[in-house]
C-alpha cells in the first residue's frame, strides 16, 4: 500500500490548500467517518512517512488523552475500529479538531516508555476517501488531495 500511496502522491493528485472552500465540507464528511459511519467513504490507518521506518520495531503505541477519555489502546495492527469507537464518543463538530490535537507515538516496549519517534499528529495516520460532485478527495498525511481517477487507474 505504501508504494501505491507514494506513486499516487507523485502522479495523480492536486493538494488542496487549508483555505480551500472544499476543506470544511470534506472535514464534515471526515467527522462522520471518524464516528464509524461509512456513508461518505472508508476510513483507514496507515503508517505516516515519519514513522514507517520504525514499523517493524513497534510493539505498542503511546497516545495523549484522546477526546478527554484517556489514551487509546492501540497495538501495531492499527485497528481502525479502536479509533472510530473513541471518536464516536466525541461530538461530531469537534472530531476533526480532536484528530489534529491527538498524538500517536510508536513504542519499542509494552510499557510505552521506549519512544521510537517524536509525537505524530493522528491526522497523519488517518486516510479517508470521499466523492463529492463526481470528484474523489483523499486525506493522506494530514492533507487533502483531489485524485485524478483516470491517472490513478493507469498506475
């Protein structure tokens, strides 16, 4: 998957700026998906570039107090339902802000004391894809991209 993501990033996307008028619409859809609802598209987890080299060493993850309900119990399998279960408890209007505030750190031990990277914003770990007005948009590494479907199919 990482190889495909990198090819996609290089060849067939346009990155949206933070002030693009579509971003609030896309983030509202993301907020729905964070609560576990897939009507706007699939939510997934992937190793961000800042941590992918440490994936093989990771035994557990340390998080901050996500949503005011304490740390997330994530293991190296990165089960997305752990994320959606937690974010379903957060009011929908606050989910994307909480996602940007949440931090995830791969650890080399079960006690979560041997940190393998600096804290990484959780929105870097989330992937989300949705279609709006016939166009596909993908959140990857914390940034929104418009995907050129024709070029992606060719890849």
